[in-house]
C-alpha cells in the first residue's frame, strides 16, 4: 500500500459523511437511494424484461428493443402503474441495500485505514485497495439484507398481463410476495439466489464508491473542479459508467435466478454456464443499454443527493444531541 502522509485536520474540516453517526449514515444513504429509484424504476423495469427475453433460446425475439421503446410499450399496454411496477418494493429494498452499502462504506474504510495507517487520519487516506474492499464488503452486507425484497421486486417487474416474458409470478404487493414465497418455500425460498446477489452487488459496490471518491479527489487535487454540485455530478457519472460495465453480466444472472419459479438453475454459476452455452457471451450484456440508462442516473442522483442527505442528517443529529 502506498504511503500517503496526511496533515491533521479539525473535526470542522471534515465532510458531513465522516462526522455523521453509523445510524445517520444508514438513514442518509437510504433516503438518497429512494429519491434516485423513484426516477429510475421505469428503466429498471425495462432492463429486467430485456434480460429475460430470449432466456435459454438460441434466437431471441426482441419485444423490448431499447429502453425508450420499452418504456413506451409498457406504458401503452399497462399504463402508469405498469411502468412503476414494483416501486413500493424497490423503496424498501433500497433502504436495506443502499442504506447498508452507502452507510457502512465509510465506517469500514475508516477501520481498515486505522489498521493499516495508524499514524494518519483514517478519513483522509485514499488507498484504492482499501476503498475496493470497503465497497465490496458494504455491498455484500446490503445484498444479503435486501435479497428477499429484490427477489419479490424482480418477479413483480417481470410480470405483465399483456406481454409475457420469462416465468410469471403475480404479487399484489411486497408483503404479498414475501408471504406467498414464505408459505410455499419457507425462509430458504426468501433467500433463493442470495449467492447471485452477493456476486452482483459485490462487483458493483467494489467499483462504485472507489471510482466516485478517486474521481472526486483527482479533480480537486489537480484544480480541475471545485467542491460543489458540479464536482459531485461529474464524479457520479464516471462512477455510474464503471458500475454498469462491471455489474451487467452478474445482473443478468441475478435476474434469471431470482425470476425462476422451479429449479431451472442450480445457482448463479450454473445459470452463467447455461446462458453462455445456449445464447452466447453477448447474452451477458442483454439490457446493457437500459443498465447504463438506469445505473448512470441512479448513481448520479444517489451519490449527489447523499451529499445533501448526509448534511441534513448531520445537522439534525447536531441539534438533537448538541454534538
């Protein structure tokens, strides 16, 4: 690990993300993610269906050709409720996943920096390896916590009374989906595909915040941009693109493992092998346009709003606890 000697700073010099409590980080991360998912859920819906169309078929009949055409088609056939299918479930999932992923990232990073750089300010050290490990670890925690909700959300989004893509499961709400699965398969059923979720989220989280922080530090260090909304937007855009490229293959696998009602796949690796064998390597990037169209604005909105929600939560904590 490279040596990066940092000058000591007062607590007032630190950004809100480094001063807020662990509970506050969880709340701020969840709030930011819910704002973002409200905007991006229709594209997430299209992405899910694009990833399922032509499943284990050598030739694909592309009903959903691109994100915009997909949104229009779903709106035409299913209305406004159709394009926001699974949104309530997505809110709960985002609080669990991103609250953990974004909320635990800084504490884990600080712990590792304290361990490996005991003489330096743990909040100021920027080591790529530590950032990657912190991002992956916090992402995996979130993936495990949010797996049952993602399972229900995937099945809710794949369901269509007009154009049936993949295996169909009709749930009227998040609770209906969870209770239906539990009654049929027990706790094990609720965590079906959690191994795929760990692979997918670990891959995405390992690059999301490290790219964001590295880009932000680079732009500040070289005086290319100043602290502010423009800097957050630029760093978030670069982070979103990186996440889309790394995560899409595992996202396709996750969608298919979650959506199966029987035992079409034994697990994520079996799904990976069958998908590539029958549909070719390109199948791992099905829905990639929708992935970028979703993940880039989602990451931009999530990380940009997180800067503001962290400040809001910190200010609230300061008023409540007089810290």
